[in-house]
């Protein structure tokens, strides 16, 4: 029997889109290796309705449904990952979304802009349409470099306000949310406790680490 109940792999489509026939064969290999979780980070490879958000090689709706069905049928729990704060260069690089940039940088949302949350919520809704049968949903939340430059109290407030809103929405839509933990783990104890109290109790914090040393408990 396996030592680990959750045996996952992260398919990050940030840099390239693999051939669809290759991905089907790859899923077969994962099943043979007893991998049972697929963390699927879409970036601009999801078939968003706004064409500017998707690459020409992105999944079509039919291709994506076929791929997801293929993975689920082979015992993989699929977890979609949509970045909801940082790592949104593929969106904010476009001039029509420049108003949503934090301090003019196209890597992070300005969470205080009144159009930011409705925009993120609409993206989440589109992705959720394809993942009705999947229990978990990852909202990213890692490496928000510009927000990290704020004072701890400000960072805790801005991050906590925004990410709690995102997580609670995912819970309302019937999903258990996952969140990378590096932004929270970087906070001093007082601010850390404030943010943790804001998160839905169903939230799964995922250790985001840069080496082989396990994340130390706080």
C-alpha cells in the first residue's frame, strides 16, 4: 500500500501548451504510476470567453472536457488552480486591464480597485463550470512580491481581506479551497494569527517551499 494517501503532480501550463494527444498518453502514465491527484494550473490555456485571455493553443471547451473526463476516469482527483492575486502577468500585460495593476506592475492585482474582485469572480465562475464534480479548488496566492514590500500590518490587512473573500466564495460554490502558504508564513506571529482567523476553516494550506527542507510548523 502507498505511504502517501495524496500522490499528486502539478501541471503548470504557464510556459507552454503540450499537444493534446501527448497529454492523454501522459494521463495514462500517471495512472500507471499510481498518481491520484492532478493539480492543473491553467494560466492562459483555459478556454476563457474573452479571447484576449487565452492563447491560440489553449484548450477548446470540447478538448478540456475530454481531458478532464479522461483524467477522472483513471482515478485522478483534478484540482484546478487559478491565480487570484499574483502571477497574473498573462492578464494584466494587456492594456485593457492596466487599471487593475498594483502600483502599475502587471504581476499583481490592485485588490482595492472596485473592478478587481468582480473580474476575478467572473474568471472563477468560468472555471467552476468545468469542475462541478471536483471537490477541491486552488486559488494560488503565492509570491505576491509587491505586496510583500508593505509593512506587516498593511500586508496582513490587504492580503487577509482579499484572500478571505476569494476563499469564502469558493466555499460558497461548494468547493474546498487550497492556498499556497508562503505569504501567510512570512508574516510576524501577530499578523499571522489575524490572517489565519479570517480564513474559512475548510481551507487547506499548501506548503510553498524553494528547497527540500520541509516547511516548519508555526
